[in-house]
C-alpha cells in the first residue's frame, strides 16, 4: 500500500463511530419537559448531517429557577459537533453553579477566544451564537443574554414580541458590551427559541422560509406545544425546504401557565 493510500484511509471516518457519536449527541439534549407544571416545554431538532452544531437545553436549577439555552456553532457537521459538545458541557456546568447569563456568556467568550488563539487556520470555527435565559417561576421574570442569536419570539394574545440581541456573537471579540436584558412573562405567553436553520431554509425557487412566516405560524397556531413543533416542521416540508435540511434546525417552545406556588 502506498503512503498516499494509507494517508487517505486514515482520513476516512468509520460509519459506526459516526453513528455512536450521534447517539451520544442525542443523549445530551432533552426531548421534552417530563412534567407540565407552571410551564410546558417541547423541543424538536433536525441536523443537516449525521452530527450537528445546534445545542439547546432546559435546565431546572438548584434554586428552582429554569435555565433555557439555545445556540448555534459556526458551521455544521463533525467539527461543529466537537465544538458544540465542549460548549454544552461548559455552559451546563456553569448554569448549575448558579452563574447568571451575562457572566456565563462572558466566560464562554473567553473560552472560545482561548482556543481560537491556538490556530489562525481554525479560529473561525471557535465561535457561536447563544441565547441563555433564566426564568424565576415565582415571578415569571426572564433574565437573559442574546449573543448574536436570532431573536426568540413571545406570543402574547395577538402580539409577537422579539427578544433582540444584546451583544455580539461569542468567540470574535475579546471584550463584550452587554445591554441589560429582562422580560416579564405572563400567563398564556408562548416563548419560542429557534436557530437560523429554520428561517433561512430555502425552497427550489430560492425563496426563504423567513422570520415573518414563522411569526405568522406562531400568531395563528393555537395547538399545544408539541403539536406546534410538528406543524412548523411540516410547514418546512410543504414549503419545499431540503430534507434533510441544508442547516441544522432547532425549535424549543415554552408555554407559560402561571407563577409557581411551590
């Protein structure tokens, strides 16, 4: 066997190893909220390949608050999955330490900058958008940071409210400026977190699914949280978006029932 052939074989990835990595990746993420109490949570994710770069979670914290996380690592596929897994573990640990969203975002930024400085070739791949919010179930106050992520949406009666970015994506700049960010949720609100693979999906004519179409679905869809998730992905299929998608697609929905009395 020539040296060139041996080198080529070393670059090939065992399909079993990819499948195993995908199963491990799936174990990281929640499927849905096990019990509906003061809220109901649902999540749906489809990756562009075997592995993905979207990460998301809903984490009950030791002080009874609820942390919500969604982010999108630059790129998709194997390299994005590796970076995503590092970030997921880092953020998950920090959340359990009851560190607030702004400080977590600052630490994630420093974490990514540290790795990016090791290689000028791969520095672009150590970057991510991130939305992280923590809800106090007694007051329904949501404290959050949105680091360059597509704006989460809140449906309240006939209105759709955007939670705009409060700082830059993480991993690009050594210092971040943050705008103070909080939002008072109310009973009956539906909070929707998503990644840009949803709104940037294109059909064969080159049209984008778009934010306005997602807003319209959110405004008019009165089904429960899990049926709503299914309806969005069905609409993507009807729209003519690629299947499997060209980019990772994630939706996380939280229906707010009322303050917790526990």
